[in-house]
C-alpha cells in the first residue's frame, strides 16, 4: 500500500522554486528517509528472536 506522503516525496521540485526552499525540501526529505530507516532497523532488532536462557546456562562456568 502506498501512502500519499510517499507519492509526494517522489515528486520533482519545480525549477521556479528558490534555491533555499529547494534545499530545505531536500533536507526534510532526507531526514524523513533517515528516520524511516532508523525506525525499520529498530523494529527489526525488537522483533528479532532472542537467545534462550538455556544457552546461557550451558556456557563456561570458570570465568573470573
């Protein structure tokens, strides 16, 4: 499913827009993309299977 915000982020910036505004739009798009990447990485880590507690019990017992 494609969201409206995703479609808008792919639109090109018109040539008539001042350079400063165009730079701000690019910076916001980059920030949004990086935030989405970070969020997906966090979700992946949080949803990843964890090691069972039994694996820790079978580890070396002579560590100091």
